[in-house]
């Protein structure tokens, strides 16, 4: 029944969105104002649909209901139940995103119900203009009293740590870390399956009706880490035709594979069956054939993964080869 699964992107228009996502993903239409493409999601009211093959049109929820163990893996299912634990996005910031913070699991459950999840996330920067910035923590230690005073005075920006990212830079954003994506940045985001965001500052912007967006300063105050945090960037050593670990946390492991058929073997073999987890491959550049070798693959057991495309490999098929054509950059993610 299983094969490598692609999904219809869920495109989101937002006030800060741009026009690069559709071009990056080679989607028809101008796409101006698209800030996010949700690649794989089971968030309520935003559930991904299979885009091709025998299961075309089926939702991710339907796939899990059909064979949760085969798709998720028994180990993943034992931990997360019959729900998909990750959300994968592309984000295009034509304008600055709000300054925000995410809750951890405990805070999410206190405020949003017993099944809610917090949000741990990572960013892989695809493109960044020369003057673009990311906010990744506070530039100094503050406390609750100073936070409240700065919110009241509109001076919170004065204590935010800013980075000037370049393509290929990686950042890890745990719950509690104040953060923001600045204008001119296109990135891939891998996160827990959660849509809980507490905005604490939005530059006093108004929408087309002259209204300011809702802020959540009290909720943010409860979950913020007020200590200085200037080291969210992940340093890594690049390697050709090898998996380089970028992030390894309780919620996901993400590896970078920079593939070049001219620099090594024709195919890079990845046998991840022992993990008992699904695998997500995001192609950020170039293209590659992905061929599943595991028993149980049926129908079309291979696919071509092109720039801007994401594929979900069911746990039962997590023994596969990547054949770059002739080069490809892949983000590989699973529950470690």
C-alpha cells in the first residue's frame, strides 16, 4: 500500500508574506502575499492531502487511520498516539514577522487542553538579503518587571538579540526563546505539530481595516526565558554525500545531505528502518531520485524530489536511496 508520499502545499496569505514561495516551489501563479507553505501538517483544519499516486486525495489523518504503525512507526505511535507529531513549512518574510514566543508542552496543555503540544522548532535559511535580521533571544538578562515596563513603553526591541543570517545557516529555537524572522528571509522550518504562538510585539502595525493584530503579552510573560540568549545558531561541518546532523532533540532529528553524483557514489543509501519512525525529506536545492528499497513498497516506490518539494517516507519503507541529478541538498528529518 505504501510509497513515498507527496502532499498538496497549504499556502497561507499573511500581511507579511511575499512572492518567493511559489517561484521557489515552481508553482503556477504569482503568489504575492504568500507567507507560508505548510508542506506536511495534521494541525486541525489544516490537514495535508496526498497529491499523487494511488492515495491521491487522502488526508494525512486518513492515512494514519488506515495503518498508523506502518506510517508513523510503532515506537513513534507509542509516544505520540495516532497523530502526526511534526509540522514542516517554508516561510517567506517580505516584511518583519511579529516578535513572539512559543510555549512548551506543559504550558500548552495548561492553556489549550490536555492534548495540546508546545513548539520546539528549527530554521534552515534558504535565502537572506544583506540587511536581513533574525531575532533569537534577548541580548541581556532581563526580568518580568523589566519586560512589563518595556512592553508598556514600546521599547522591547532594545533588548533583542539580532543575527544577520546567510543561506545555509541553521537556528534552533526552543520554547521560551523570544524570536522573530525579519524581512528578506526565506527559510524552511521544522517544528512540533503546534500552532500556538504568543505575539508580544508587532511594531504597532495595522491591517487593511486599520486594526492592530492581537497581542498575547500576558501569556508570553508566563513562558518567556528572560535570560540572555545569543547562541541559537547551530554550527556544523559540511560534508558531501554524508549525513550531517543539524539538530537532535526529543522532538526531531534533522540531518543535512549535500549530494553530488560527480563527487562520489551514484547513490547515497539511507537504511533507517531500525529507528521505527517515518522520515521526511525536504529538497532545498537541485533534484534527486528517491528509491525505496524496503519490503512492503507497492506501486510507485520511487519519486523525483525537486527544489521546494517535501516527501514523507512511511516508517515501513525507511530504507531508501537518494540519487542526485546531478546535485541536491536534502533536509532529512525523523523522530530519533
